[in-house]
């Protein structure tokens, strides 16, 4: 079965500091996509960053970057220079190439302190 | 342009009643997805539509759940004879094309919070 595990239910970080959220997944597939979504209190899921499994280079979007370790099936999210607006639930998700179903982890609640 | 919209935003219903949840996808998006988010859980896939057809209904938790999409646009998720365990946030997403055809992003709506008393 394909599963996504986020082992940190809650994390906190001070404003301007760096925080890393962890995610591991289990799959026998070789072609897939990995995602990090942010869910603020408004409930709307927002795509933060995406990684294609065939790409060795780690994806980066401004202050957000990932550490993708395919062999270890690990996909962590690093948030640099944390801002108060980064406070939200963060979900790691997985989708097999050529399928439509996103499989989500249980989420990590990130608190940002001034 | 407008994003994915869902209505109602919140719905409280008594156990045993039927409810309908509505999703308006982004104009031009052919694929539409329904997910359920229970308290403390991640999102659970329910069903997706490509146009008006639903190739994958595998995530519907029971036969009390059904969904339809008309005109390739609006979708309705219906829950019959609601139970307390149906209480959750129901999220809808749409994408430009079937996600499996490429890295098409799924854009999410704000969800409907359903509470069954």
C-alpha cells in the first residue's frame, strides 16, 4: 500500500529562523510526484512546492526548499527565514505518475513565534 | 479568475438526514476531485471526475455517498442518512486536465465543514 507518514504532529519556530518538516512515504513505484501543501485556518489548501521523482535536483521555491532522498523515500520541507504568515498545517502528498489520486500524510501544525 | 468555490461553508445536520455539498470548479478545468478531511487526519480521496464521468469511485466510504457532475462543471456530493462519523471537512479540487496526464496541479476550494449531531 502507498502511504505517507508525517511523524511531527506539531513544530514551532521563531520568526526569521529555519525549520524542517519531515515526510516519508512507502511505494514500489519509480515514477511519481511529491508535494507539500499548506492549509491556513481558511482551510484552503495551497501548493507550496512540487518534486518529480525522476529529477535528482531538489525543488526550490523562494524560502521553501525540499530535501528529496529517493532511496530513503524521504521528502522533507525546509522553510528559511520563517514568517508569521507561514503558520499553518502542512501536508505532504504523493501521486503516482499517470494516476489522479493524491495520498496525503496526517499533517504537521507549524507555529511561528515572533 | 475565480478559484474553486464550495457551498455551504458550514453545514450542521441531524443524524439520519440527507445533505448535498456543492463544488464549482475553476472555469475550464475538466477534472474535479472530492476529498474528506476528518479531525486530526490528512485528506482522504473520495472520487474524481473527468468531464461528467467518474472513472474512480474507489474512495467513497459507503453506498450512502454519491456524487455527480453535470455539464462538465458543477459537482454535488450527496450523503444520505448521515451518521456522526460523517462529520468532517469535505474539500473539492479541480485541475486543468486529468492529473495523471501530467503534473497538473489540483486547486482546492475552502471546503464545507459538515457536523452531524
